[in-house]
C-alpha cells in the first residue's frame, strides 16, 4: 500500500486491495506519519462500528484504517461460484497489513480478532501489537447461537427502517434506539423497497457454520504462536467470552494483558465506547519503541505480501 493510498480526507472512503483481487472499502483518519492502527470489525458489522473510536485515535495522533471485511458493507462480495472461507479473511488481513510501510497495531472485534490471531500466527511480526475485543480462541457456543438466531430472523428483510429499529431494540434493549441515519449504515435498500442487512446472507452457512470444536482447536494452536504484545478487552456481560475462556487464553499467551469492562456485553465498543476507547488509547500510549523493535526483529515485515 503506497503512502498516496492513505492520503484521504478524515473518514473519506478509499478502496484497499485484499487477497485474490478483492477490493475492500475502508476509511482513513488521522495525520500521515501517525502510528497506524488497523480496525477490523465483527461478523455482520461494517467499518462504521469504529467511527467514534477512529475519531478519538486520530485526535490522539494515530492513523486509523477501518475496513469492511469481504462480504460486508461496501466491500466486494464473493461471486456465486466462490464460497467464503476463513482463509480468505485471514489472507485479506495479511495483504492489508503487510503492504503498510510499518506494522500496524490491530484492534479487532470478535470475528476480526480470530482472523487477526490466524494472520499473526502465520506471519509473525505482521502486527506491532494486537487488541482483541471480546474474543478468545474458545468461545461459548450458546452465545454464538443467540447472535446467529438474530441475524437469520429476518431473511426477507424489513418493511421499513422503523421496523428494523424495533427488532434491534428488542435484541439490544440496553442500547439507545438506532436513528435512521445509523440504520442506513447497517442496512441496504432492495429493489422492492425493503431493507436488508449490509452483509451477504451466504456468510451464515459458509463462514459461520462448521464444526465449532475443530475451529476452536485451530484457534488455540494459533494463539500459542503469538509473540507480539496483546491486550484482551472483554465485556463483563458477554455471552461469548467467559472467565474460563479468558483464563485459558492468558495461559496460551502468557505475556497478554486483560481488561474487563464490567457493564459491556459482547458488543464492547458499542456498549461503552468511552471506556473502551480510553482503554485502547492507554494501551497504545504505553507501547514502547522497544515493542516495535522486538516485533520487527521477529521477522521482516511482509510488505507486498500476496498469499
């Protein structure tokens, strides 16, 4: 990724190259030359989930790059003949981060964090550091089932944005009701006038399906190989991450730190963005130049990588 690619106005959308010619929508904030922070969202979200955090990072002098994962938001969706796979998402991260002029700090929620672990395990030194947001190599499968049940509950879309807001409020009763402007970032209008989620429905069976035990075993092995600095931020009311999964993660990555936000659910950044962003900034500010040197000495940066 050349420097001109990141000379966008604050929040201005750009296109990044992912793996296998995928084009991924992204937004850049912050001054050129600031330490890069790559923001990877969770399953079914878009880069807009990071708007408040990205603005705060820019104000603090960091350079944030938030992108829509493939099959989400304004990024390319796979063609009908190409199934979605975890390897594609991992390769996208390797390409994006590897083509930056210096290793970024990865801040990644849920799905993004899992693929971040796989990417760093495959290419040690890809990231200067990692902030994992409410995700561990093992997770409570009942929590995933609850999320997927909500995501698949409206296959025919919504008659109006107001009806969509009602559904989201019922699912997240602790959150303020979504405004129409915010809903337009989550939903796309169909030709029939109905509103649909801003992600490819095929993701449910092709990416989220499969053997959870096998997937978790792969993630455990990936976590064992992580050497860069790591912060895990979990929600005290999460239905995916438990004290047991956190304890296991800290045993797999003994140099990792853990901060719990007591009132947050799995949607940590959305539930308590002020506390979450303050936690991330405190961690970033505490990263020493030695951390970057140790990371870069692990392996040469993957500039120009094309898995």
